[in-house]
């Protein structure tokens, strides 16, 4: 039986009435996305259709998922909300804090020693507040959510940007900052701007070397890293139906890389099969009864242009395998063009390591297809040229592939199996010891989702390319980036020319899934005796002090902290890797604030001018100097500022250090919300070219912040060092309740006030 089946049944029970009411209200057939959204309204019914991309709407998600690195801050905040128990089913998964080095068991042992304080804290808070807990090494959050909790037509939020993975099972699953999760755990509504809708019509059928991963690599090519911002992507068409449920998960997972709010697919037989294979026949039976409401109306898919804001069509039969990268997930190269393009860009052709697995690509199908290639190594007397690693997404997958001999197959090509955790996907890969910062220029290929600089191994000179697990395996065998398995041959140990046969695998394990110890711990039925411990001397955990509201009167003459140039992702604002250890200690982690951002005035990182003494220093230290003088400051940025992760540390750290405002050309959605939640000003240039007016020694006056109101731009005066000044207009997207967060110091301060009342 599935977890929380009653809750799922309730969602289905109200579907018929809510979908019909929405169809009537909007006056036309509905997309799947609209059906799910209108079935999860906080107020239960709407009096007018919501305007896409305009109206803020309150939703009631069915569940919440948190991973260890973000759960610490989320739960530290939840502890302030004054609630005895979480209001909706919630889970915590320990996956980000396990460093990959020697292999699963040694790595896990080390993680349990170095991070036991954090795991104990998360275990005890989960126990106390009725939260399901998944032990370190049990899983990567999104894989276990797909295997156990996701259900067609459901809505969930999670404190990780790849929560969207659950769209593979027909959910609306959205990545959020911890403060959003706290709202829902505390029994309040979750607010989202009603999204725009992008329809992706998949025609044809995948075959041979092409995999679901190539669909999203192609979508990333078309939409770029910001093309999905503010939108939900809905996939449909014969190509969608013919694909496995886990393949759909991969596509939705990497929707985060185009900035989409989430992605989803209509319910079909692949989902029915997956639910049954993962022990949830009850959910499949219940879903089948409301099947028509779990996919878009036929009129919509027949004439998508009339219902979606944008429509993309991809013919799967003509799609080629791709590799995307380096340094950005939207730089797509079809494999047949790689030789030419790599040469032109001088990318190192020798591939050092191929890495498969992660939350994005570790289904049984992925692993069995990759294993079918690994098997050919001995059959064809080849030698694998690159190193090779596997990070399974869950103990259930790991146990099953071991039982079925697939791990042995990989062992024979010298593979290392890492723990069921994030590991190399998030810089938790001890590849160079303490020498990562100036590691050699080299190429790796992986089946993960992100490939920003330093993301995998901390080495800025590693060029990482993203591809399907099968392509990664073939390339690792060949050891060359420009190897095209569709056309090229390899020379084996006998000097013969051989070709790799197309990958083959199983959608689901023919003998079913199995697991001995899934790693799940249910919360105590009676938590009254459970105590949550935080050592005041701890370097890893720190109880939070509520933020004090920004004093509008002091928003005059405030200095520029840094003007960031180009890409400034959450990895640049609050780096992961070695810093993950401080995710529960705000003051310690604040020492990495913006250290990866490129200073527009000198093109260096972590080198900013302190306006008080004219000296250059590290960004966090410069900011601490301003704070000491009681001065707020401002950060200026480029396009899609805060792209990437959901980590709210990227907002809480600057806030803790006294940055009051972030002014950019455009924001990534989650980061903008995170700034608002923490009581800061998230502003955009009304005129993008004004970015160029900002000078290194500028001081900023907020002229009309005392009249902060929805829809009303603000005015800033920039005073330059030479005595001249500029007056500019800046926009914001705060509604009235978000302005109340600013006035209260944070959204949490508002919840606290309301729970006390
Ligand atoms: C990521 O993939 O970047 C992460 C690490 O999973 C993050 C969460 C985090 O920063 O803890 C995410 O995607 O939200
Ligand atoms: Fe972990 Fe990587 Fe997945 Fe993020 S994307 S949850 S770091 S495996």
C-alpha cells in the first residue's frame, strides 16, 4: 500500500467537481496543468479565471519533501512557527552531505562520522514534528519521491529545485525555498504566480541511441536556461505516451535547467506500470477511475496553439543524441557535430571520467541500458579508456541492479559505485583533495543535470558535458568526447575494428524491484517526549534569530557591495561542495556569500572594493565591514540572477550580513521569492541599460521606499564619486502580502505573529 493513500484518494474524490467547475469558469477545454492547479486552490474555488503570468494564487499542496542541505534551514525556521506537527505529509532525505571518494560503504561511514550532528538533528526534528525520515545513504530525494510518494494529479513542493522530477508521474511538483515549505508545513497556503503554459508536442518514437535525456537536452537548446521562467511545461503526444515513466521523470527533472516552474505529463499506461511495479497498485487503481481528469482534454492536444502560450514540437524519430556543455546546460551539441565543434572550441577531447546515475538518471531502465554497453567491453575485447562511476538514486534501485548482476557488469569495466546520494553531482566529489582550485584542464561526461563551473569536483578547469547514461557509457568506453557510437568504430585489444551495438534495457526489472532495508524511519506516534538538540557551540548548526525589518529611513547613501557580471547562479552566491557542511549555521555559511560572483569592475571573483577605506577584499569581509558601521548595502546583477538551486541561503546570507536590496536585469523565480521571504528588496531595472550606469563607488538613495506598494516602481538616485548623479526607476513584483513580509522583516515573522494571535 502506498504512503498516505487516504490523502491521494481525497484529491481524486474532489477532482470531478473541481475540473468541471474550472472548465465552466474558463469556458473552454483544459490542459492537464490547469486541471491540477484548479483542483488545488486554497480557497477551493475561483470566481474568475486566473491571468497567467499575472495573478498570484494561493494553493494547497498535498505534500512537502526536503533534502538534508536545505532541510536544516527549513526546519530551523519551522521550529519558530509554533506548530506541534506538520500539517501535510512531509519527508526529509539525507543525500547531499555524503562525499564521494572511495565507494559507497567507506564514503557512507565517513559521512556518518563527519555529519552525524546534522543527521541526528534532522532525525530528531523529523521525529518530533511527524516527518518521515530517510537515512543517509538510503536515496537521492527525487528518486525516492518518484518511487514512493509522487502520484498522478497531485501537487507537491520540495526544498530542492529538482523536485520537478515528480512530473514524470503526472504531478505538479515545484522546487521552493525553505520558507515556502514552512508555510505549507505550518498549514498555510502556498503562493505562486499563476504560470504561463508551454506545450511540448512529442511525435515519433525514441529508438536506438536516443534517450529521454536527449529530449530535454534539445528543449534546453531551444528554450535556453531562462526560457522556461514563469512557465509550466506540459508534454503530450504519441512520443510522450510511448516513453517510460522514469524517462518522463528525467525530462521533468531537467526542466529546472530551463528555469521552468515545473514540467508534467498526462497519466498513461507507463505510469500505471510504474505505480504497480513500485508497490502502489492501489494508487494505479484509484487513478484509473479518474483517468480523464489526469490528462489534458483531447481538444487541447489536437489544437495546442489555442491553449498554450508557446508550443514546441519535437520529432523523437529524428532526434539525435546530444551532449550539452561545458559550463551551462543549454549549450547543446548533437553527437554527429561534436568532433567539429569540440575542435573549434579547443575542448580537450580525452575524457577522464564518465559518471552515470544521480537523481536525474538512475532508473532501472537507465542502468540496464548502460550496462548493455558495459557488457560489450568484454564480449568485444575492448578496454574502457575513461574512469567510470555510478551513483544510484535509491537503495531499491541499487539492490535490484545488484541482484540482477548489473553491478558486476560495471565492476568488470572498473567502475566505482558511490553511495545512493548526490556526491559528484553537487561538488561532493573528492577528486583532487585540497588541490581542486587549480586543477588541470580536463573533460568529463555525466548524466547529471547541471554543469556550472566547479559543480562536480570544485575544479574551475573541468569541462563537464551532460548526456544520457548510455551515451556517457559509450564515450567512457571510447575515452573520447568526439566518439559518435552511431557511426564510429573502436579498435579492440586484438587490433580489430569493432562497433558498439545499440543499447538495450528493461523499462522495469523483469523480476520486480526488491530491497532489504530501504532506509526509511517513520516518525514517533507520540512525540511529546522527543527533544531536539542543538549544541550552542556547534559549528554546523545554529538556532535562528528572527530578522529585524529593514529600516526604510536608513536606505539612504547605501554603498554598492558588488556589481556582478554575467552568470550569477546560486552556486556563485552560496557555493555548495565544501560549504554544504555549514548549511545549518547561518553565520558560518555567510562567509561564502557571493564569493563566486564575477566583479564587473575587475572581472575577479571575491575581490570587491570596501568604500569605507578604499581597500579591496573578500566580498563577505567587505560586507561585514559595512554591517559593523550599521550600513545596509546593495548587490547589482545581470540576467537570470540566482538561477539554479532553491537554496534560500543565497538570500538569507546576504540578509544576515546586512544587504538590503538586490537589483538585477532579471531574476530566476525561486531566488526572487526567497529574497522576498527573507524581507529583502528584490528589484529589476526598469531600463536594462541602467545597469551600465552603476559605478564602483556608487551610493544609493531610495527616494520613495516609504510608499512601497504593489505595481508601483521605485526611484533610486545613484551618487557617483565624481559628484554627478543619476536617477533611475526600478521595478518590483511584490504584492500586498509580500510587502507585509518586508515590513515585518520576513515571512516567518508574519507566520509567527499569526500563530501567536
Ligand atoms: C542542486 O542540484 O543544485 C541542489 C544541491 O540539489 C540544490 C539544493 C541545494 O542547494 O541544497 C537544488 O537544486 O535546489
Ligand atoms: Fe542531488 Fe544532483 Fe539531484 Fe541536486 S541534482 S538532488 S545535487 S543528485
